[in-house]
């Protein structure tokens, strides 16, 4: 069962209250409604932390989104569950974006330090 238009207006009001940038609000709404459509048999307000974490993990695995987009999706769902539904499990927000960017950054940092070390030795 999908949420009605007045629910999504309420969600948008929360985005304004939370000072989400005007340009980002459309995307927050898109992330939330896409999440709603991802599990059509389960109402949004009955979904669990596991449902949200699985969805975010799926977005990461698709490897189509930049890290900031994944964080935006996570924040959109944080506001949906923490502010709109005020579910007990949503505060503090327990969902983590397990992205590969941090792993790549660490690897690059190690490589650059290795190169600096080699330069010193030579």
C-alpha cells in the first residue's frame, strides 16, 4: 500500500524544517518514494532497520552511485523514519553506508605514503 499525497507533503515539510537544501529536497523525496516502491508488499511504517540497511547495501552494490548520493539516500530515509514516523529504532540513526570510497581512499593513502617512503630511500 503506497502512502498518499498528504503524507508526502508532510515529509516535504519535514525536509524544510530540517533545512535540507531546496535543490536536494526533490532528491530526498525521490529516494524515499523509490524505497517505498522497492518493497510494495510491506507498508513503509512497518519496515525495519534491516529493510533499510539491506536497501542501502543494495544501492552500494549496484556501483552506480557516488558516495554523496548514497549518503543522501541514507539521510532521506533517516528523516523519513526518524522524523516522519518517529520510530524508536530510528534514533539515533543506526544505518551505515558501507561504501567502497573509504576503502579506495585508504588504499590510495597507503600507496602515496609508500611512494613517499621510496622517494626518501632513493
